[in-house]
């Protein structure tokens, strides 16, 4: 399980995740429309999934750091 985890230097810092999410919410969220909803949803779901995954990995590293180093 631990070997599947990214190295700490491969993770995006929280500031980058926040900046990406802000961009999606402020610039992409209103881009959907008739005939485009499926592509819009797929794009947003894919990008936010990436943010969720990185955030989960960051939390996992922070929570397990004491266990791994001992």
C-alpha cells in the first residue's frame, strides 16, 4: 500500500490545489450550456477528481508520517 503512494516532492502544495480549484469555479463553472453539459461535467469531474486525489494523498502522508518514521 505504501509503495503506491507518491513521494512528498511529487505532491502539489495546497496553494496550487486552491488556485486550480478557484480557476475552475471562477472561469469554467459557467461554461456549460445546451448541448455542452456532458463535456462540461466530464471536464470538471476529471479535474476535481485530480484535486481530490492529491488532497487525499497529502492528508495520508501527514497522518502517517509519525507511523512511517518510527
